[in-house]
């Protein structure tokens, strides 16, 4: 680096714009990179100094009601930013590996905040011994010029689904779903929604092709904003639905949501916290046993198994490096003929007391096909989505309800002791359905 270039990075910015024309493009790039590194270094210095000051506050700090407020009062920072700096310094103390990476300038302030927040409140199903390996994964995602907040958040979301507990992850809790549609005084409509990850995946998949930038015939770039393209795509999606009226056949193909998962992970998954496989070469997110959706990333194995009961299955053979070697045509696990027979037998959701009609049911594998369960009538039962989810995973009910095919070739449900201490089998709810 030339002497002048060093002065650009270490000197004042006053009058700098008028002198930058002397630098070549390569020197400007080098100056931008060097300045960014210096910002990371000084940010780490500030966090360390503020944290030490919080441990040894003087009268000024005490009078300001905390070191964060004192810092904001004596700089151009907002109070909330000063408190975030002080909070990060305190949070880094129990996690020296994260602190070392941050102090070395290889982890940004925002990424360090995300990592320590995960470390302070890990998933309830995660054993304490797994924390160092999780920190390694998070630091790998947060280090280097390739690091992005999206990558770090994706690793956090993946780990939250790896270490499943009886509690449903917020991203998969359909009970939180909300959609509000209201008209305004000027005749417009406001739409506001909050959906689980799977519903979001379906929506984004449906909108993908309809929201892409479309150049004009003369090649002029699409001038619409991303929000305007999404609104136009949503309008077109509704129009096509109403024009074509293709609402699907009762019990037909599920929406086109692609979920990728390793066959071994799907077969060997336990209905409790999963543990990453041991490896002498470190850990990688791709090695963790979770499903993956193209739009919204990780999906817990429990949710993946639920979708896998009644789906189109495509098999891709991979080599040791994860590269595809061969692919087999997709096939539907439950055929149309089998579904007709299930409707004739179960009349709808077979769960005791449920009156859900056949059109709103899934064909549930009593023994999952990934564990060797065949797709035959005596291993299938119709369940509505609510009871299907209960059989796969529901807080307090995981693995407690048991389904058996009786001598009458109909499904019987054995409740958990918490509902019936004697666990008397209950017949499928088909007697009053006509």
C-alpha cells in the first residue's frame, strides 16, 4: 500500500473527496477494504472498553444510569445503540471463542449479537455438550467475506430444528397463523398476515414466477419495485385461480412444496432431540438431519415426515461429496385407487370424535415408509391435518397415541395413559359418517 493510500485510511475524511481522483480503481478498492477492516477493529475495541468500564463504573457512569446511556450521552449514538454495545460486551464474557473471533475482526457486531443470543437461549432439546459444536458452526457461517446475516440466521434456524423438543418451533406453529383483510376508507384493501414456514414456502413458490422482473419489449428494465411486483403477482395468482377454477381433486396432489432430506436422517430420526453425527473433520450444516425447503430453508424432520406420508417422492442418488449421480422419476406414495378405498373404509378423518370430510384429509402411514412401512391399506389411515400433526408431533402428545389395524381390518386408536389410564382401544370414527 502506498503512503498516500495509508493516509486515506488513517486520516480524516475532511476534503478527502476532492483528492480521491488521484487514486486508481485498484487503490480505491483497497482503501474501501482497509477502511472496513479498521471499522471492525475499532468496533471490537469499543465493545471491550465499554465492557471493562461497566465492571468498574465511576461517578459519571453511575450518574448516567449505566454505561450504555453514558456512551450515548457523550457520543452521537442513540441510547438504544449504546445499550446494545454494553450488552454485547457482557454477553461475550461466558463465550471466549466468540469473543476471540469478534476481537480479531473476523465477526461483525451484528453476527456476534446473533451468536451470543443463540448461546444464551439454546433450543430446549439441545444438550449442553453440543454447544461448542454449535458455536463452531455459527462462527464458520459468520466468518470471512462470504458471511451474511442470512447465512447466520439459517444456521440458527437449522440448529433449532435439529434439537427438537416437544415444543413446536415458532416457524412451524400453525396456531399462530393470522390473516387480516380489511377495507380502508378510500375503498382499498389492506392485507396483513403471519404464517408458518410451510405456508410461506407454498406462497413464495406460487408467486416466484409471477413476481420476476419483466423487461419491456424494447429491452427497458422493469421499473416496478419489488413490492409492486409482489402485489401484481398476487393479483395474477388470484385471477388465475378464479378464472381456471382449478381447486384440485379431493385428496389430489399436495401443493408443490419441495422438501429435501437425507434418506438416512428421515429413517433414523427420533421423536426427540436429534444430534449431529460426530466427525473428526468438523461440522457442516449440510450434515445436520433436518429437511430443507428451497425458499425458507430448514424444516424439522417431524414436519418433513408429516409431509412425507402423502406426497410425491423423488429419489436422487448422491456420491460421497453430495453430487447427484442418478435420479428416479417421482412417484405418488398413495395412489388414487388406494385413496378411494381409504375413503370407503374411513369415511374421512378416522380419529375418534373427528368429523372432518375426506377432501381435507391426508393418508397417514401408521409405520412411516422411511422406516420400512409399506404403502398398503393395512398401514394407512385417513387423518385430518390437525390429527395428522398430532400423531407426528404435538406438544405433550408426541408418540403417545398409537394406531393399530384390528381383526376387522379397520383402524383402532389407543389413547395415552393421561387420557385413559387403562388405554382401552377406540374404534375409528366411521360409524355415523355417511
